[in-house]
C-alpha cells in the first residue's frame, strides 16, 4: 500500500515527478502547452499536492485544487512507468477524492486529452462522467465530473 505525503509542488521530489509528467505530455503532442502549478493553489484550504511513495521510492503524484467551495479539480495525476498496472493510479485518484471531500468538495472535476486513453478508462471506471468543458485548457479534449458521496 503506497504512502501519500502532502508535498509542496516546489519540493525537489515533486518537481522531478512533475518534470516527468510534463515531458510525457509534450512528447508526441506538438501543440501541448505546459502550465507549471502555482504552489499556492495546492496548500491549506486551497488544495493539496500528494507524492505517492512505495518502499521509500516516489512512484507518483497528483493534486487537487478547490475551484469553488464545493468543487475540486484533479491536476497532474501521474504514475511512473514502473508502477503502472499496479492499481496505484486508481488508489491515488481515490486518495485525492478523499482529500477533496475533507476540504469540503461535493464534486470533483478534471480534464484530459484524447490521446490519454488509459487515463480516460481510469476516470470512467472510477465513476466519472463526461461533461461539457468547464475551463479553457488548450490541452484538454475531454472533461469529466464525479459527485462525491456525502460525508
């Protein structure tokens, strides 16, 4: 079972994972635009950024930020290649949802690109439904939403 640590996005381990995440997104997507996360959006009541650790090794990351008092957005969900297929992505997504609920969210939204088919499968199988665009992210082609269970 991985350990999840709230970590500033400027922390060297978080920054390394985010660099890998962005490098993968940029590879093969000529028009991809990188938006580095604002650290202030992932701290305190604004949100949280998590690094997943397994056996002392950082294996993934992801964050949530509050868009409004009831809606959180999942950002930068990433699992290192060696940890893929282990259920870590689903577990990390679940932990982000749990943290969103603690912050008061009753729904979680996210966006993704059509090329990220595995991510879309994960979101759909985790209870997310496709919705109309809620932002103007130039990298996104699909938007999703999930209502969280009442706390």
